[in-house]
């Protein structure tokens, strides 16, 4: 329930001035049971296409294909590429675990070297663990199958199984391998690590299943060593999309950025924005742009009438998901079990951390970076007051050190019906 408080003047003829607003949640339920999304989820999962995805093996390459889309996996790495075979355009690249954020001043002032060993400032600990440089090693892949509707629509019986590629790997971090010239906080680590030391942080499992119209169901599981990894900045994944996909529409908290301990003023609604050419919320580049309570996210190429939209999110006049995607070309992301957090940027977290000022930022000329988090650490007031409260931290005992994050990636407007 959304309530606005407005002041009317001139007999109601003058536009009302909003002086306060409040949003009240009247029920709580899993996203996959939300009635307003069931029809769309049903169309995504219960595709009527007569041809089911094909699996092709060619040396170290495994390919799933259907509905004019391909997913290419190599047995040599944990990456995959999601490609529109009609346009030969790569739509998604990477999709790896993401455990680092460009520290805020509350996490630790990156130009104060003395805070590197400060136990009240987690940023130095994150760098010491090498969360800014994580790789996937000992990669194992195998082809299996999955009944896609079973998780969300268990009452619907189907004998049709879709092919999956399961990936297992070891999560390895490399403290000090990424250098940050001019960033005082990173200099002690640079001097300590003349030869880079790797750390085994935990394990990674990912299952990618393709349905008959080319949509992907992606299940990610991150399991970390609780004795080593404590008070994480985030627990999620990151992937790259083409730079041209610069328009976002989403149903989540907004319009401004919001975090676990700063979200009461951010109301749930349908918002839209163009991805900023250069992140500039803060003069000193740092973590920014997060939104909580994601129900769905549609990333698309802007139409001509959307090129002039603000780079700050505004309420959309389109409230129905079918209206949002109508006539557009892009990817629709649908979480299936939780309401995750997300951000979309032209910079990675390491690019943000490396810059001392916005004039030093070097946004990607080729990609948009999408970050989906099962959880992200709250902001706190650590630069001048108490650190993030325990209930807003991501500690080692969270769900037995295991994070699960699953969602659909549905292509829209690429010649599909």
C-alpha cells in the first residue's frame, strides 16, 4: 500500500506538493508465488515450441542451442557465452562469482594507508583476502538434464527434460595481484606480495539449463570457507552485456540507490533509467547504484524516445511487464526464489576502486556490467561513527557458508514470437 501526503492550494487548482510518502507491505511471499507474475513465468517456462534444445560437443566446446540462441561452454574455463545466432551478437558473457565491492569511506578510506590493518575497517581485510581478484580453477563440466517447471510449478506434470551444463570449480583468490597505483590503502599489500600467493576460498557450482525458445535458467551456488572468509562485502554474481543495452526497466526499490540498512525511503515500483556514461554519484568513486527487492529487470537497447531519459531512475508510466517489453530488444531477468539486489554500470568494482576521482574513471567502451547479489553488506557509518550493525553484515555463519542464487534470462525481441 502506497500512501502520499500532499498539500493542495488555490482550491485544488495548483498541483499538489508532496510532503511525505510511505509504503506498507501487507503480505510476504516467495516471488515465484506472486500472482501478478505467474502468467509471465508460465510463458517463459512452459514454451510450446515443438523443437527441444540440442547439445553439441566439439573438442573442448559444449554448445546448447534452441530458438535462435546458443550457449557456448569451454571445458578449459568456467566462462560461457550466450549468443543470438540470428544476429551473431553476444548477449551475456562471463557470469562468475562476485565477492568484492569498491569500498565506501565507511568500509575504509582508500587514501589512508593506516586503515589497511584497522580491524574496524573491513576494506583492508577484503584486499588481504584477494576478493578483488577471484578466479575459478579445477573446472569440471558435464551435460545433464532438468525438468524446468518442477521448481516453480510442481503441480504441472511434464515428461520433457531440457539439457543442462553443470560446472564445478574451486574459487581461488590472488591477494595483491591487481595493483592500484596511487591508492594508499593497497600499497602495504603490494609490498608484502612480491610473489603472488593464492588462497582457496571455497567452491562454485553453476547449472545452466536452456528451454525450447532459448531462455536460460541459471542456478548458482557459492560455498565459502567460513574460517577464512568473514564479513563479506557481497555474495553474488557479475556478467557482461553489450554496451548498446543501456536502458533499464525494473520492479524493485527505488528510484535512488538503497542498501540493507538504508532502504526505507526507497519504495517498490516500476522504474526506468539509462545507464550513466560514467558513474558520478560520488566525487571519490566507490560502491554505488545498488537496488534491493528485485522482482524483475529488463535490460534493452533504448528506443529513440528513450535516449533523452534521465540517467537517474524515474517512475515508469508502464506498470505491466508486457507493456515494458513491447517493441523492445533485450534480456529479461526473473529471479525465482528470492528478491535479490542488483546494480548495472559501465565500470567494474575494481575500476571504481582504482580511481581517486571521477576524472580517473575509465568506463568500458564495449560492455555493461550487471551485478546480481543474494546479499550485500550494509553501509553503516564507519567513516565517522559505528560500523555496519551485525544484522546488516554478511558473516561466516550465514546459511552454513553457502549462497544460492537462481534466475531466468529471457531474450525478448530477437526475432522470437
